[in-house]
C-alpha cells in the first residue's frame, strides 16, 4: 500500500472512529500516530510535538477564551432577557411579532457572543413559553429559535472563524468583515419568511395581546428598549466595532469585550460570585476542549499531508474536468453532508485543508471560499438527524415533539441553501465590505 493510499485509509478510519462516539481528540491522535508510524516511522512523534507547540505559539487563538468568557457572562447575567422583553413590548402587536423579536435578539446575541449552544438555549428558555402561551406554531417557533441561534457560528465574533483563519491562511479580521453581510442577509431572510407566513396565515403567529403590553405607554416602551439594548450594543462596539475599524486585533478586542461585558453585568447588578465562578469554569472547560481538539486535528492533518494524500485527492478532483462552479458546489456539498454527522472542528481542520490546493488551482478567492464553507456549516447545525440545535432546543423545551422541531428547522435549511447559492452566484456579497474597508 502506497503512502497516499495509507493516508486515505486513515481518513476513513477517522470518520468511523468519530461516529462511534469516542472522544474526537484521542481519535485524532491515536489514528495519526498509528498510520503516521507505519508510513513515516519515528519522525511522527517529532511531528506531533511540533504541531502542538505551533498551536501554543499562535497568539490569534488567545481570543478564543476571551470571547467565550464574554459570551458566558452575557448568558449568565441575564442581559439578553432585558433585550427580549424590550423588543417584545415594542413589537408585540404585530402578526408574527415573536418571530421577529426572537430573530432580532438572536442576531444581537450572535454579534455579542458567537456561541451557538448558549444562543439556542437562552432563546429557547426566553421565548418558547411565551410563544406557546400566545398560540404560535410549534414548528415555526422551533425553526426560528434554532436558525436564529445558529447565526452565532457565522456572525462575528465567531469562534469558528477564529479557528478557520490560520487554517486557510486568511486574516481573522478579513473573515470577520466578510461574514457580516452574509450573516445579516440570513437573519433578514428568516425575518421576511416568518412575517410573510404569519401575514398569510395569522394562526401561525397571532399578535401578542397581553395586559403588560396594553398598559405600557410608548414612552416606557422606548425607555425599556434603550436600557435593554444599550448594554449589549456597548459590548458589540467594544468587540466587532474596533476590529472592523482597524483599531485592535481580534485578541485585543476580545479582551476589551470580555471586560465590557463583565463591567456592564456588575453595573446592572446581574452578576453574583457564584455566576462569576460558573463563567470562569465554563470558559476554562470549553477552551481546553477546543485547544486540545485543535492540536490533535492539526497533528492528524500534518500526517495526512506528509503522506501525500492531500496531493492525491487534489489531482483526482482536478482530473474530473468539471466546470469550476460545479467543482465548488461538489466541495460545498461534501461539507454539507459531513456537517450533519460531524461537528465543525474536524471538517474545518481536516476536510477544508484537503480542498485548499484544489481551490487555489481553480483560482477561487480563499476568503470567498472560506465564508461559503462557514455558511454551509451553519446549515448543518439544523440538518436532521444530527442537528445539534434540535437537541439543545429539546433539552430546554421538552414539551415540543422532536418531529416538529425537525420539520420546523428543515424550512430554514432550505432558506440557508438558497443563501449559499446567492453567495456562489454573487461573490460581491462576501467580498464587497472587505474591499471597502481594506
């Protein structure tokens, strides 16, 4: 068996190992060590050491724990509850208003945290009871919460984009800038879809007629909106705003945002010592998991590349002689299919690097391709049967049937795939803002 074929076998064994449910990091390391030793000998141990030390020297990844801490502070402090209540008071009289409120809050939450699990969970806790009591459709409600919550994987500050930057060789600041318009476009399409369906069929999203809404004056509604939205706006300005303006690097901005979120939580008296400890512990736990996965996946990718398997796949893909656009759609289709059973980390760290030589040969802009992959991976969070958002949502809203959650999310998967096609046909949607701010 030649070394390139040996690498392909290791890739197949890797997918089998991940699907068995064994911890991914140990799966990466074990398979890379076994197949690397067979193909390269003892040099594989030095390669593992080099990959892990290279990861620890990457200063960009220092933004990961800081953004995570910022997100956990906003989640634990309850500041997003205030945003939800303010928007509900202001917009509650409209048909489908709760869909609109959920998606607006989800967009704000995505720009403030970038943590999908936290977004879906918090939105489910805040919105689901009100939606149920107001007679909203369970399916469309589940789809709106699930789709809105997944915006955090795309809209900056996205942890996934921070990880993808070094992998594809594109500055994280460019990825953040390029992801803004596609993320907002997705949110806008979600909103239009839910409002149009509620207008056509009022039973899907009737107006919210509550005593609190009727007794609150317009001035009080606007005051609540200002006090509710202002804190999170400050956090976003301290993070995303300074990155786009070129004032700070993502790591510096992450530190500023974490500090701003913590100070605001203290000023609003929403943070206790127990919550602080919980935020710190969750940050340490999640960061350790992500970094260990990154190191192990980088090691596997290095072994795969050294065996020559990546070059073999590139030659095979180019040998198909398909049109460049069709080749692009095939690669995105592979990412979409793998995104259902797998998490984004092995896809970003193993599959995407395999595609990069082909992308370069076809002359595609790596920034454009990376954002296309990111949007496609966001779609996979909603794709049954392994849609992680569905399990997050079912955990906090046990009264909703899993079948209804799946059917609700599938509607938004179709919307997301439509957006992917738009981005493929009109690359300027992704590339325009980075070119303006360059």
